C-alpha cells in the first residue's frame, strides 16, 4: 500500500465526511443552495448519510480494496447527481462546488485501481 493511496484516501474521506457532517448539522452554507436547487428537506438526512457512508467506505477500502472502490464509485455517482442538480437549477455560478468534491473522489478511485 502506497503512501499516495493512504494520503489521497484519507484526505478525500475527511473532505466528504466534512460535507456530510455539515449537512447533518444543517450548516447554512450547505442548506441554502439545496433550498435554491429545490432539493426536498426530507432528502437531506439521507444525502448526509450517503456522504458519511461513502467516507467510511473509502477508509475501509484501505483494508479491503473492493469496499473502497465501491465507495468511490458510489460517491462518484452521488456527486455527478449533484452536478446534474446544479445544472437543472441553472445555478452555473455554484457548479464548481460539487466538482470540488467529485475531483478528489475520482482521484481516490484512480489511485485505488
């Protein structure tokens, strides 16, 4: 196991985990865009749980690589969905934000494979 794999995975898991916790805590910088995009409030806890499960899965992937790959693929789908939601809402100025989460997830997937 390489130092690069451990570092990229740990940083990505921390980044995605931070996002999940921020959504659970209903941080204003997270929920205001969701309101603007029209994401139902009933989804928020599930979306946060998906992010947190993905972050945990990335870390578990350090021990069981197949779990890390599955988590990275799931998070890739999640953030592609987030990009689609931003585009559907025509909020082009906020498009970089989901991309900033997608990029390290894809990097983790690349170094894991």
